[in-house]
């Protein structure tokens, strides 16, 4: 059983660290980005999954402090990777990004956009190398108060992704009002989609909608070759999931990127 004071201590001790899961092009198979996912590296229990503690990072006292700490770690890793690869021409941060999950309540953080810009500037990374992911369910109930912040993030060059698409209830009209650069289709509609005509129809429709609304389409939960083939046939742009790689610690990233 994990409680909030445990997480506060873990944060201060530097035990809440990003793992990175690749996002790969379904067209040319190249690496296009990562999603950073938090893990608690516990000195006794090892790697603790976020389901046991992520609630304390999504609202309340710790949320803001954790988020900026996490983005700082992510930017440092990306900048380090860039340095480690300089001259190798495999990773170019004008084209490779990393996304982080931003809890919707944090969109109201004072100077959110300016603070994110400062982190990126400090690490000599373009703002376009950072994408914030917002979950569909929470976002659509706060649309009125958050649209302005989303627009400012986009104006400054950051990416904005809708996460877990298909599990919420956004209408096409709402989606077309939101300045999303990317839409992530929930894995419920991705893995083994062709076994269910209904799920396949939703997947097909979401991919077509991304093309019309000029959003990057990312399929989550790509677990097997047949998932990959199905998505490629439907014209989906990017894939993320165990078929490509599990989320991995920063220490393994360089080797993964350089592997043939
Ligand atoms: O990484 P994993 O598959 O175990 O994540 C489980 C859940 O925790 C997912 O819903 C994911 O979005 C969420 N999660 C993972 N990392 C973060 C994070 O850094 N911040 C927030 N707010 N949620 C995260
Ligand atoms: O909610 P969000 O989409 O941010 O979180 C992504 C979650 O999905 C993480 O917990 C991550 O570990 C998990 N995940 C990533 N790839 C796969 C996959 O191929 N299959 C399954 N079942 N889960 C995955
Ligand atoms: Mn996500
Ligand atoms: Na998701």
C-alpha cells in the first residue's frame, strides 16, 4: 500500500524516473519519438508500476512539483542522447520528440508555457521536441477553461496530443475546435482490432479523421505483427507498443537507437 508521503519522499530522493517507449513510423519504420512513462525505482522493491501511485501525481500537492521535475529529467535525457549521437545522424530533434503525460488540472498552472519553454531552452532543445499528452475523458469536461492554454502551447511550437482516444466521448466538433497536433488511439481499438468488426470500424474511422484534421495518428498497444500490418494497411502514421519495445530506462536508450 502506497501513500502520498511515500511518494513525496520518493520524489525528493530522485526515485521517480522516466522510462521511454519508442514511437515508430509505420511507413518507413524510423524512430519518430518516445513517450516518457514514470517508474518508481524503489531501493528495496525494485521497479514499482505507476498504477500504484500515479493518483498522487495527477492532482493535489505533489502534481506540479512532480511534473516539472519529470520534464526536466526527460529534457536532460533527450539532450544527452543528442550529444551521445552527434555526428551519427540517427536522431535529429527537429524531427524526433518525446511526449509526457500532462494531467488536465495542471493546464491551469501559472506560467505553464513559459516554464516549459525555459526547460527546453536550458537544454538547447526546440520546443517541438516536447509533446504533452492529455487524456480524452478529463479534457473534454474542461474544454472551456483549457482551450486557450492548448492554443498557446501550439503557438510556441510544443506538440499537443489527445491520449486514450476512443475511451472518452469527444465529438468531431469538439475535436475540430482543439488545436491537437496528434491523436493517440487507445489500445482497446488497436490490438487484435480485426477480431471485432465494431472495434475495427472505430479504428478505421479514427485514422481517416486524423488525415482530414491533419493530426499525426498514433496507435497505442501494438503488440504483434498482425496489429502492425493492419495499421499500415489503414494508413496509420505511427505505432507504439510492446511489438516495437517495452518502455526502457534512459541507460538503455542509446543502444536501442543505434541497434540495426
Ligand atoms: O507506464 P504504464 O503502462 O504502467 O502506465 C500506467 C498508467 O499511468 C497509464 O495510464 C499512464 O498514462 C499513466 N502514467 C505513466 N506515466 C505517467 C506520468 O508521468 N504522469 C502521469 N500523469 N501519468 C502517467
Ligand atoms: O495511458 P497511457 O496511454 O499514457 O499509458 C500507456 C500505458 O500502456 C503504459 O502503462 C504502458 O506501459 C502501456 N503499454 C505500452 N505498450 C503496450 C502494449 O503493447 N500493450 C499493453 N497492454 N500495454 C502497453
Ligand atoms: Mn500517454
Ligand atoms: Na494512452
